[in-house]
């Protein structure tokens, strides 16, 4: 089911009393544990898989699936579903939010940051409070970054909720200066609308609007997980061009597709000057895309122009358009691209006809796939052969 259909089926409740939930379980089932939003039911693994995994006593797992049910009935969930892994930080941004929320919900309702999935083939567990605490996959801490990581989202929400100083033993986290409890998080989800997809971006924009006094503290928590949902330093002046000039074969500049006003965030455009020499062969490119960025790059001869010079524009360096990606009807897995550092990046190659100053313009791609964000981070660099 596509996200639009999910939204059409969504019914906002008249009260906060949840509807009855149907749960299916029987010994020997092997289909896995999951929430089926079309049937509005949870299925629980009954030991019939290759590892003999029984989930009927795994509170962490069952509460996770109930988190999906709660989001479906009281908020909005745009996740396409499909395979996902906690060590993946290049996920579909909608899937990352949905799974990150469900992980968090599981910990919140159990009042326990440790997620445990027992199995006769080997139990699995991790802590959403301290990723480095054993037993934890060795790559988890470094993977828990960006708005496209479910476990990074889980950790951010938990830091908003908890007071790490009260743990035994206590944990000192300089980035986490708030302990707001569950209510502000839940109230933020209740305000999700069709204006933007249900993602970590949507949570941040709504939380900043609803709880401005705690916005800076949440920003600190997100920054620790490399969620760069803020204006880059060159945008504070409100001038065009916004940045210092790029230099050929020099260091890349880091930017975010975010404006000071959240209402205008999705329309951000970075304008960056650079100089070229007649006859020089150049490559201007965006690289190191993170946080669901999808760039559209073009070059003008004036900072205030919106008309690209002939041939000097690019959406995806591969030339592919992913706008209509969706889900494989046979496997249920996404056909959308990963939110990695290069797939949705842009690159322009040309030979300069004049010695002059030009201007790079970077926007969110108008052809961005639904799996990408409306914001995001990127680097831009200029190379000369």
C-alpha cells in the first residue's frame, strides 16, 4: 500500500482511547513478527523459522509492533515497510522514522532502554541509551547517525524523554540537557499533518513550533547524532550570494538545505560564487550527501538569476530519475534508492568559455523520490583538470 492510500485510510480518533487490536499467534508460525497496516493487526513469530525464534514472550518486540499500531491510529505513518536494519543509516527517511519511533515506543512504555529479542539461535539486544554498552553490535554507535537511521531516531527520542543522571549507574551526556517525559513527544506526533511526510524532519519542525523553549536542547541532541536540521552559517546574513567563494581544487564547503524560517525550509537555495578561467575544464559537484538530501545543481552568471547557463545543470549525476520509485509488489521491499552519499548527488562538467565569476545554485531536487528528505546536508566542491 502506498503512503497516499495509508493516509486515506487513516482515521483520527475522537478520543485517546485506542481501538481494539487483533494479534495473531500460533506455535510453528514462521512469517515473522510485524504489524500489518492493511489488516490492522499484529502477527507474532511462533518458532517456525530457521532459528526457532519465539516472540510471544519478547516484550520489547511486541511493544515495538504496538508502537506502529499507535502511530497508525493517532498520528501518521508514511513508511513503505520492507527490510530494515538498525546498522543502516541510509534508509528511506520515512521507514527510518517509523521504525525509530517504534523502537522508542517500546522502550518508553516498558521504562527500559534495553531492547531484547530472545531466540534459541542466539538472542539479540541493544541499549538505546548508550549504544556502546555491551552486548551491542560493534558498528552500532558509529551507524547511529542521520535522520535516515532508525536507531539514531530512537536515541534522540529517548534523550528527550529520559533523565540519564538517574540511571544506575548514572550516565553523563553533555548533549542531553532535558528530560521532558513522554507527553511532549506524543503531543508532537498528534500534530502531524499531510503538509510534510512523517519523518524526523516533521517531528523537529513540529516540536520546534510547539515547544520553542526546548528547541535548542533538542537541537543539541540531534547534532550529537549528526542530524543537521539547521541553517548553515553562511545563511544567517540573508544576503545573496550566501557563502564565501569556492576555490578550484580547494576544500569542499559544507551546507544544509535549511532556512532560518522552518516554514520556508523546503524552499532553501544555496548560492555560492566561484571563479573560472577561459579554457579551463571544470567539475562542480555535490558530494557527501547526508540526512536524506537530494540536490539539484545549476550555474548562473548572476547570483540573483534563476536561469541556468546553457547545459550547466544537473539533478542526479547518474542521469536516473527516481521520482516514481515505490515498493516491489512481489517482495514488498522498496525500489527507491538508498540515501547514501552519492546516488542523489549532482555533477556538472564543462569547459569555461570566459574568465569570469559564476554562481552555483543548490536546491532540493524537484524530482526527489519519496524516500528522500525535504531538507538534508551536502558538500560542494570545484575541481579543475
